C-alpha cells in the first residue's frame, strides 16, 4: 500500500517530533494531534491505518514509533518539502515566512525529477530556509547539535542554527528582527519564571519573550561551522 498525501503528512510530522526528542523514538498521539491541528479520534484512525500499512508501530503507554518503511517514507517527504522551500526562497525570492504552505501544496505535485532539478538550481543546499537539515537522496538525515535559546547559558555567544516554527506571523517577526539561521548573538539576561530574554545583535540590544526564544535553536560558532 502506497502512502496517501495525508499519510505522508502524518509520517513526516511524527518523524519531526521524534527527531527533536533525539533519544526517544516514541511520540504520543496527543502530541501528533497538537502539531497537526486535528482531533484525537482523527489521529487514532490514521494511526490504525498507518499501522496496518506497516508504516508505524503502536505500543500501549509508550506511544507510536516509525518502522523502517515509515521512516523512509517520512524522510523522502521531508526532503522534497525542504528542497521546495529552498527553491521558493533562493530562486523565486519568496519570503522565508511564506513558503511552508506553498511547499506543502507544491510537494504533492512535483516529481522526483523536478525536485532534483530544483536542488541543482539552488546549488545543492544542506538546510532549508529555517535551518532544518535536508535528508540526503538515499534517506539519511544529518544530525544537528543545538539547544533552545531559552535554555542556554547567560553571557554565552551563540549562533542561530534552526528556527522551529512554521507560524507565518512568528517567522515574519523574527525576520524583521534579523533572527534567522546564521545570526550571531549574545544572551545578556534571562528574567526568572519564564520571563523575557535580553539579547545583543551586533550593537543592538533586543528583548524577546521566553516562548518565542524557545523556537530559536542555537549552537556555538564552532559547532555551526562544522555542520
């Protein structure tokens, strides 16, 4: 049974959730429902379909995990999506906040041959516009070592590695502030009890909320250069 577009979306989001957990391959169905914006019963039905098709396994009290077949399908979907995003930004000059939904729509129509041509025209990118790694053509996902900005050491100098949101307004705002992958910053202060953070960008000091800082994944300059 080949995966439908809806099944591919579920598999890709399940992979993304597990990827951010890193040391735990199991994710909860409630987390999947939240990220997809669907009801719990809808997730339950789809999980059953995916399990019957051999794309995932479900263990009571632990959650769901992708099988080898499911992971392969997810990685190819993610690769196509992220390459289309790069093409839209680098070649067609869309804003980075505009491309997630467009890539979803285009990803359903473009063939592997077209995606390969997009990859070549974009000069074989390794990351999407939001800093997420692009899986290789043979289904390997590069590992990225980074940490949410709201969890790192105050006083440290950091580089934004990834921006973990698809939200149009958040991305537009972060873009206006210059908070994109590759940006160097210093964390000056973090207020207690999930208060705002004060960061330095060049000669400019900026204050951002704790929740927004959580979508900014950062690493050291050395780690970013090695990536």
